[in-house]
C-alpha cells in the first residue's frame, strides 16, 4: 500500500516496475488531505503580503494556496517579488500562476543545507515562509537563528483521511512519504501488528521510529535514489530468502549542523573596514 493518490497514468509511475517485475498488487491510499485556510483565517495572522519582498516555497500545495489567497484578497503580487523554492520542480510549478521567465525565481536541489545557503544569498530580503500546518519546524527555526527578516504564514492545513473502512493489516508493506502520514497511521490503527514499513526522507523515518514503528526500507540512501527502488530492493531480498530485519536510523540534526557550520565560517572584513587600518599602518611607517 502506497500512501499517495493513484497516479493518473500508472505506466509512468515508478511503481509500475514494482508491479510488473514482482507481480504484486498495489493499493494507492492517501492518508492525508490538504485544506486551504479561508481568507478570514489568513487575515487573522495579521500580515500584509505586499509588505514582503520574497516568498519561500517548499511545496506545490503552498503555491496553490498562496495565489488563491492573493486572488481572494485582491492582492496584485508585483513582478519584483522573489520566489525561493526548495527544488526545481516546485519552482517550475509557479508557471501555473506567473510568467516564469519574467520573474525572479531561485531554486535549490532539495537538500537542506543548499536550500539554506540559497536563502542566505538573499538575506537582505523580507521573507514570507509559506507553510502548511502541521509543518517541520527545522526551516523556521533555522531562519530565526540566522537572524533573517521573515514571517511564517500558514496557507493550508493537513488533515487525516478517514480510513475506518480499511484493514491495514491485510497488507505486507506500507509506504509512507511524510511524518503527518505516520501520525495518521498511529492515530487510526495504533502500533501493534503493523506490517513492514518503507519511508521516504529522514523526517518520516524519525516520526516512525519515535512512534515505535520498525522501518524495513528507506530512501534516499546510497545507491537508492527513490522509494520505489527501495521497495524493489526489499522485495529482491525477500525473494532470495534473506532475513528481513529493521534498519537502524539516526537523525542527522540538519538544522543544528547548518547553524554550527555558519558560525564556524570566518567573518569577512570589507575593504571599507580594512582601509583605515591599512592607512594607519602607512602613516606609522611615514612617521618613522
């Protein structure tokens, strides 16, 4: 069972290879759904979008709801607005709402450190961090520790799908994509006799471990670029008769490590600050 919506074209899904090669039955069942905040809820956050010069996006969902709120509030977003996106795919999604080539759009490669470095390149901006609630606190906490001028704004809520008609224990493997999905699983089915779990991302793995669940496959990992590949490797091991054991997981503390790395960097002195000292040294030599 995959905790995602059914792909529009299954043949183009990475799971098609899993189904074809292993002859297994796939069930696509979303554990969460997104509900955008109302205009009244947004206004209760008491923030004017036009007071800011850049927006940080980490998902397509927040893009959809950011522009929906702008339309409902009759906010005309200027062409000078900068958009900082966590991946190229998220950045390209902006084409749904703006003329891409005419805007100031920047994107990282999905890695936390690279995303933070990208934001720091624009540190003089006033940022809106567009969020869906609940959210991973690492990004806002890091921005705060870096002393950036930003405001976290909630544009959507993630809520659990009602799965009361499903028997989760009919499946051999469950694939999860986010910590919220793990929370939905535990709240509706508990943690006893849960099938094997495969997860995408460190935060999902962390949520599963903290809930007392055992992880049997995880992506990304060395040689495992995506979760479908991780599932295939797990099935290959099972077909060979290998013993399947839970994998060890240790959280990398990305935010803490990034802040420490920034603090360890030597402070660059500008030429303007160095000049008086250099002139003073020259004057001393002249006096002598």
